[in-house]
C-alpha cells in the first residue's frame, strides 16, 4: 500500500512542479509521477528532509527538486528543430 501512496504523492508533486514551470499541460500523468519521484530524491539530496512529510517524502524539498527536473527536461526536450 505504501508503494501506491508514494505514486499518488509523486504524481501530485509532479503536477505542482508542472504548474509552477507552466509545463504541466504538456506532461502526461506518467511523466508527473516520474518527475515527482525523481524530484523528491533530488530535492531531499540537495535540501535535506525538513518540513512536512507525506508518504516518506518531504514536501517542500520534493517540489523544489521536481521543479528543477521539469525545467531541465523541458529545456532539452522542448527545443524546436528549426
């Protein structure tokens, strides 16, 4: 059950990061989950485990990490091929 809860929280974190970076409409729900989970790992590695936690993820560092992941991925993937 913890795995499902982590996926749900990861999707929410990824959706928040997509909304902050204005890339949320172009990302699917799988990309939101991946961005949320990878961003959670990155954010907690950079900023630590402070603040409120949900499903074992610190919310604030996770959102910051997910914003970084979404911004970097959209920079490389979102380039036009003119």
